[in-house]
C-alpha cells in the first residue's frame, strides 16, 4: 500500500513539484514487518478551501502536461493505488470505458465482501454496467472521438487541498493516481459538503473545455461522483 502511495505521489510531483509534497521514500518497520511507512517533505498547512481559479489552474496544468504521456498509452497505473485503504484495480486497458467498469466492479466487490449481496442492488448493478456506463463513456471513444489518458489524482476534496503557511502555495496530496479521463478528477467536486462545485467546474471548463459529446458532461460527472462516493461510503463502513 505505501509503495502505491509513493509511486502515486511521485508521478504527480514530476508534473507539479511546486504543489505536491516531495515524496522521500517508503518501507517496512524493522520492529514490525506488518507495518509500513511513507515519508514526504514536510509542509505546515492551513486547513481551508482555496479559491477556485488558483486551485483549478494547478489541476488543469497537471492534466494538460501529462495528457497523452501514459507509459503504455493505456488507462491504468503500474502499481495498485488506494483511496484510503481501498485498492483500485489499475490493470491497464486500451479503453476508458473498460477501465472505469473494472474499477467500479472492484469497489462493488469489496462492498459485497464486507456486507453481502443485496437483491435490490443486483438489478441496479446490472443496469449500471449494461446500460449506464456504456451510454455515458462509450461515446467518448466512438464516432470518430477519442480521449487521451492523463494523470488523475482521483481523491480531490478539501482534506487533501491546503495552503502552505510559509509560501502561500496550494498543496495537493494523498492521491490515488491513475492514467484516466481528465474529467474523472471532478467527480468528488460534486458533493455539496466539499464547497467546490459549480465555481470550480466553471474554471475547469474554461481551462480544459468539455470532452465530446459535451451534452453528456453533467451525467458523466454524476457517474464519476458515484464511483468516488461508493469508495468513501465503503471506507467509513470498514472503520
């Protein structure tokens, strides 16, 4: 798990060294081989939501700079990364639709392992994979359209965005990085409790535009939010 965190943060640091705490290393405790550690450069930070424009400029810069630079040309990541304690299925895939579906299946599988299957959710799950995901993600890569993988932090919320006390620079950390569709980073912004939302969406759309078909943007964002919310829900259930 700590190896994944190190690789995740290192990938982002390579594209935004001024805004990612520098990863220093990871390893196993000598006194207890069942405990692991991760060390990053220390920053004293203020726990407050930054303004939309400067924050979005950092995220959009990472997305632009990394777009099309996936080491395999595919969607995924070279190691397992975790949202909190929950592992992503980062198996490389040529299709974003296929990668997203496998990641969602992993989260549902973890929930079923923890709580068992629910008959009502079974039919909803079938519709999700047979209808919703193909309807919203397949058009991104068909009809002459395509998307290029970029680095996605995937766990952007106010607890992972703070301002450095000494430099006033916005710092972003605690990532669960993979190479994916850039808009996937905006799923967590949809939650009203995070105080991101529309002002941040507008700034991002100014910087990056909207993937085609543009008319699907809000529904795609709701789908990406569903993935993030399921991981958060499952994490807190496991505490």
